[in-house]
C-alpha cells in the first residue's frame, strides 16, 4: 500500500484520486491545464487539501555581452547539449534565450543552429507528449513574428522529437503572450533585444519559472546585478555559467518557483526540504513524558538533532 501505479485517462484518474477523502496532500508534475484542474478539484472538496503542482516553465537563459563576446561558440555548444537532453523533456529545459542583438548574438545563433541541425531525433515518452510538442512547434513556425533558424534531424521512430531553434525580437515577444507558452521538448526561442534595458524589460514580463540562467563573465557583473532582483522574483533557482537541466538532490536545492512553474512557490519538489510539503506540525503542550513522541522526551533518547529553548542539541 506504500506505492501503486495506476493507468488510465490522466485527468480523470487524477481528479478521482484528489477528490478521495483519504488523500490529504498531492504532488503533481505535468501540464498547466492538468495541474490547475487538480487544484480546483482539491479546493472544491468538503475538506480542501494542498496540491503541490509543478507545471510550466521555459527557463530563460540570459547571454550577457562580455560572456557572449568571449565564448559564444562554447556557450552555443553547451546550450544545444542541454536543450537536447532527454528529447527536451526535462522541466528545466532551456526554452528561452535572451540577449542583446548584434554580431556576437548572430554568431551564437549560427553556431547553435549548426549544432542543432546534426541532432538526431529522440523518441518522446508518449504519443500525447509528442502531439503537444508538434502543436507547440507549429505555433512558432506559423507565427509571422518568429523566424526559424534550424531544425534537427527528422526521426522515423514512433513519436520522435525533431529539435528546433527559432528567433524573434523583444518587441514582438512582449506583444504576443502566446510566445511565452512552454513547448515541452527540444525547441527554444531566442529573443533579440535592442539593449540591456530591453533585456531587463523582457525579464520583468516573464511568468514564474523554475530556473533562470546567467551566462556571464567578470565584465558582466553590473548587468547581472541589475537583473538579479527581477530574477529573484521570477524564479526558484538562479544559476551562473551552467545549464538548468542539471538538478542536484541536496539541502540547498530549490526545484520550484512562482506560478505557473508551480502552484506554491514556497516549496521544492527536489532536495531535502521537499519533505516539508507532506509534514503537518503538531504542538505538544505540557504533555507528560509518557505521552510525548520518543524523540521529544527528556534526554533525547533517539539522539536526534533538535532545538530546545531555541538552542540546538544533538
């Protein structure tokens, strides 16, 4: 009874589980539509319960000028490797690249496009995920405000993911909210900005994200400082000179973020702090020793790390 795997229509079986009075909390990873449906079901119960839903994130990568100038080709190589990881089906996939327009960005886009053209198609997890990916790529390729840079190799297996790279301007991105919609798979959109002020304006208009990445060198420190307060409000994890698809299970990890990345930005679904989503605090006031849980009794019989009158003891 600790672990069960149920097959069936995703939303129907999910909503039935969330509505069951025996369920007291929910963890979910999936689409925004699926997550919000479960949230509504949970709140409509006679006893509402928390839903910790991880849903939609495009994980912006900011290419700051000095880094782009010094190592654009290297950044392009790392970007494509991250974009293609697992057919782009990582929730931290870098689906958006933001930088100042110029020859350095053009060289990056060309290098990334060349690398992406050689990318073999990978099989996606389900036909439904593949269909949603195809629809997302179709929205980009049919949008007059978007230019296609490159596509990866077409696959012959069932539901293959053909990678894609597209470009648009900051003005068009800000004018078209559809361009912020997640394309779950190996496709990314590059945003060309007029200057660093427009980079910041794009950042301020983004929805909540799981991650935000800064590709930067020492000369970019002031530009990064100007962006950081905005990124702190937008993302659960901010990283420099890495790629967001690497998620370590550790004490410091925050795998969460403001809506629609998650339904509760105060929590993480990866790392030691994830357990707090499923713990409910209980206060024992003036109970005799015989009624207290053993770890709370005098003498600390289990030898656990705990606070006594605000002081830590082990």
